[in-house]
């Protein structure tokens, strides 16, 4: 069978399993099985699929049909123009989180703190874009920190990234001119409505704090003042209905210049604020 025949059969298999975008995922998994970049799949469609690649493709399709995310099957996820290693221990970096990175890069910074760093996608992207900056990433999950450390090495920024296990600010010392976070923000009642890929295969600790979904922002608002330099910036990702609530928490904490930013789909995605001078 040609690669094209395998691909068409794969699309039908994933569609039958209820996978949302079967054509895209089948191509990504075929590229993974062949060990080539996804944009080169078109060049090999008329060729017979080697036996080893066919076996790898079939195994990957079985995993995807079970609703395991593509990134966990391939172990890779593209974010802000770079490849990140991901596992079940970290949140899968999502395109909408690039809104936070873009906002962070709008102003200079020398020292950045990433709360709940996970794979390190936010922190390491910022350090890669600003070669003179240093940063700290903290997470409650030791396995997540191991993934972040691997990514830091792969991106060549490990010497400028300190990674520590911490419950928010508990193990954080010093001040930063930029604090960023994509914290758990899904309310408990919303968990059942998530896709199987997210609900069953991503770390619950990174998805929800329980309750109304705002506990992480309460912790950040309570502690950030002691770790921001005067005039320093705070940027957090939010769920699309949380802009007003998070803004109010930051205002109550004495932060100023509070603004809500939309993502590329027009949904509220980032709340920014400053510590007063």
C-alpha cells in the first residue's frame, strides 16, 4: 500500500473514533511514523509505506483513536516557533497561550518569574527571545519540572533558567520585573465538559484548582506584590469568562494599569497589571 492509501484509511479510522480533526492528526502521525517534517508528507504519498513505518503509524493511530493527544504520542508540541517536549505530566502548550508571550515581549524585562511553569513553554520562549534576560520557573510537580529542564537544555537557555519546586511563591526569593503565569483556571463544574484529550490525559493539577476556578489568581494576587519590582508587570492567562473577576482581584491587591487582552479568536485571554511605582 502507498502512504496515501494508509493515510486515507487512517482518516476514516480516526473519524469513526470521533477525533475532531482526523485529516490533520492523521498527517501529523504519518509524519511522526516516517520521521519526517509534516510539510514533507505530500512528497511521499505515492511511495510504498515501509513496514516499520506502517507498524509505527498503526500503533500511533490506535493511541489517537483512544483520544490520547497527538503531542503526547509524538512527544512534541510547536509553540512560539520552537519545539517543546511534552508528556502526560505537563499541560499541552496551546496557541492561545502565545497571546501571553506576545504581551510579555512588548516591553523590556531583565528577570522573569513563571508561576506553574509546566513544560516551560512560556518562560523558555521568553528567555530565548531575550538573550540578556534570566528567569525562574516554579511548579508544584517535580515530573513537570523535569520536562521543563529538558526543554531548557534543548533550547540552549538552561544557564539562564532556574527551575524550582514551589507552591506558588513559597520557594521564591527576590523580585522580578515580569511575572507570568498560565495557572489552573477551569471551574470544577466545567471539568466534565472538557474533551477526553484534556480531561483524561492532561494533569488535573494544571487544569483546575477546584471550586470557581479562581483560587490560583487569589494566590497570585496575594503574593505578587512582594516579588514585583516597582513598576513591574504581571501577566496571567485566563479563561474567556474570567476577565472581570481576575481584574477585580488584582485591583483589590493594589495593582494598577489593569487591562484584559483578547486572543486571536477575540476571546478574553490575558489580564495584565503593574505594581505601582
